[in-house]
């Protein structure tokens, strides 16, 4: 939550400086946008696989038990 509030403040202050001409506007290339979404997809898939493995370990009892049968 703190990071989000800081990002909102930072976006506001940078936009204000850009409108005043203190900071030049930088165009974003299409390659950077595509790489961002590819990286986001890869990280999301890795996260989903790890979470599925952890959940499966607990649901199917592969995590082990401290109680002896």
C-alpha cells in the first residue's frame, strides 16, 4: 500500500515537472512495451507453476507429516 501511494505521488510530481518543461518527455518504443508484456507473462507463469506445486504438495500430502501412522 505504501508503494502504491508513493507511485501515485511520483507520477503526479513527474507529470507536473513535464508540463512545466523541467523534464523532457521520452517516447516509449514498441519494443520496450512488447518486452515488458513478455516478461510479465513469463513471471506470471512461473509464479502460477510454483503456487500450483505448493498447493498440490499440501492437498495431496506430499509435504510430509510430523505424525507417525
